[in-house]
């Protein structure tokens, strides 16, 4: 049992921010009022990670027999601290936070000297709302390598920031900022680098799946990545991704989830003559479920639906394979199904979507566009809009449900209720009763939506910018209220994830990457409460939740990570 004694501790931590936010770079010497510092020779462990100083760009330093520890943008978040620079008059604000992030070291090629020179900081500093007089501090803030080092005594470390720390000759300085710190695992052996816009890594809570340098999909147990360096022999080869005969390079795989199943998807050949493979993943074996150019929907009860999304798209493209083994075309043959299709006098076309829902009984819901008059290019064809349809499997009756004057590009389902955005209104359809009603008149036309706990979250572009990638995620209330949540990266902004053990659902949000972004990963629970926010750059689709813990691949450190939710 630890016995904490409130006494003077001869070990002090440091918070670090880039000095570039505070003013021009300075060169300091002892003759010019600088102070001599040294590199510590004892061991320092932060949240279970041993800090290496020799080649650190911002190493620990010792001044007046006190240890100063650097925290950059990533280090602050690693230790659950947020900082804000408000200019030379107001200065630096440091606050305890619930933010969490993986340890991200700053390294350099040259080995650090054992002695260096730092300068005293002259701007104001505030910690948790309390002003600090640097001139009267026994261990003042320092500037080293154009960054600000802030000394943390017992008063700051324990009383203000709530950290636990200890020091002894055997273990050195040990800091634990939170019992919910991010866990960083060892590197994935022989992992192939990123291709396209996705990294070839996904998780199921017990294993990481990734493509190695030979084009093989490897299942690596998380236990083999914890506390040790993993070797290629620790994993199991699950599938060999073939070479693309069109480009002579290995096909680029994409991992995704649909209807509670994990899939591996890749395309061979070109966009028109090639084939798309969908491989179902599980821990024992991978199974090829489809090869072709169709979207594939398996609902686990023997019913499978496919709609053609390859070259030469046309109407009557929806197929149903029933649990009895029968296969037939369904839906009114005048529609093209599953596409986000548009047409006007100048052009017409679209792309396939993942919008298809089967109620387990008689009805299928998907997107459709009336192709009547397509080849004549007449005004009737141009007046059509993509919308949500319901198909009765008993008599093949097809009913357009969404307003005909607005285009619908997709829908989301939760607990048997479909949600979609049309114009500046969000609608909901209860598939159990067939009743459709307005969810909210938000005044925003959303490009994509997600639903969690009966609440809609929508993404649309920023009003003040024309940048395609700039977008804002909004929380949309039933009463028409709308509030911005985060700046996000359009088209890859969010994914709803279900705990593979407990069943709870979470919304994983990937915020817009860029210098100064406060968070990159945010997770909400079904009540809308933020249960995780950190600085790690991830792909929302490739995360997994199990036993209340999220698993993800951190693109900043190039390693798997996990965090308690």
C-alpha cells in the first residue's frame, strides 16, 4: 500500500508547449542570463512507458536538482492535460482534462549533450484557473529549445493535476496520470505500408488483422503485442490477397463491417472488367462469399441480397437469394437499386451505396432511381430523384417512400427504424409499423448521417469554406435543435460500433486532422456522453469495441492502441 506524505519532493515534472506559439525563437547562453541544465541519468516511466532521453528532441532536463519533464502537444494529452496559449499578455493556460492519447515520442538524429542551457519564462502562466508568479517560484518555468518547460511540484503534480508519482533509486521517477491511460502495443511485424486512403489494419477486440509485405492477411493476437516485441511467427496467415493483373501490384484490401460481420474487400482488374471479392472474416478461417461487381448483403438467416454496382449500370439490378435457395430479380424493373444516382440535361450517373435493409419478414428497403426515359434524355427522366423505396417480397410491389422532389443519397438503421436526410429535413420510417414521420427540420442538408440512441448526427460542409474536405458534425434534436459537435473529415467522419461482448453501442468520430486540432478521436456513448477524446489519428471504420474498450490503429505512432471507454 502506498503512503503519500505531503512533503517537498526533489523530483519535478514539466509541461511543454511549442514556443513558436509564444514568440520568435531565441538562442540562450549562461552569459545572457541562461541557466545550466543537465540530462537526468535515472529512469523515468510515464503511464507505463519508459522515456528515452538520448535521442529525444525534447528530453527531460534537470535544473537546481529538480527534474523537468517535457510535454508537447502529444505528451500533454498522454498525461491528460490540455493547454491554451492566449498571447503574450494573457499567457499560457494549463488545465487538467479527461483527454487521453498514446505516447508519441519526438526523436532526432543527434545524441543529446549531457549539459545544456535554458532561459527563464517571462509570460503569465495559469494552472486550473490559478495564476503563477514565475519570479517567486523556487523552480521557475524554463524555455529550452524554443519550447516552454513548466515545473511541477507536489502542489502541481498531485494537488492540481491529480497524478500519482513516486521516486526511488531502483525504479526512478514513476508517473501515473490516469488509471484509464491509452495502452500502446508493439509494432505489427512485417506490416505493409499504407495504400490508398486506408491502412490495412482492423480489430475484433482479441486480434489485430493486417496485410503484411507479402500480401497476406495476418491474424495477430493482441496478447502477443502486449509487453513484448511480436515476431511474424506469433500470427496466423488467414488469406493471400492476389496480385492485381491490371496493375501487377498486390490488390489493395479494405476492411469493413456489415450486419454484424467483418469482411475483407478488394478489386482485381480495372473498374469495368475487373471483379470485386468479398471475404468473410472470422478467427478460424476466411471464406470468399462473393466475386463480381455487386454489393453483397447477408442477413444471417439464409437471405442474401445483391445489387449490381459495376460497369454499365442499368435498371432491374436487385437480386434476392432466399433461404430456400431460390434466386430471382425483385422490385419494379424501372428502377436502378442501391445507387446514389443523379441526372440532368448535362450528365447522369452515380455510385453504389451500402443502403439496404431487410426486416426479416416481407419487406426490403433500399435506394432507387426511376430510369424511365434515360435513353431518350427527356425531361421526365431529368425530373426523377433518388429516393427510399420499400419492396414487398410477397407480391413484388415497390413503393417510393421519400419526398419525390428531394434526392436521398443513403439511410441508416437503428432498432428497425430508418433515418434519412432529404432536403433540409430528416425523416424516420418505422419498419415494424410502416409509419413515416419527420424526425427534425434541421435547416441543414446533410451529406451523411449516423444514428446512436435514437439521436441523429449529421455531417455537412462548412458555410464559410469551399474546401471539399471541410465539414462539421452536428447533433440533431427531434425538436429541430441543432448544435455543432466537431470539425471532421468528410466521408470518413464517423462509424457506429457495437461492443462485441456487451452489446452497448458507441459513435466513433474522427475529427479533422491538422496542426493545432484539439482532438482527433472522439467517442460518444448512447446517451451522447463523451467517453473518450484524444489526439490519436485513426480510421473510424477500422476500430472495434469489446468489453468496454476500443481498439484502433494509431497512424501517428504506427502501432495498435486501446483505451477504456
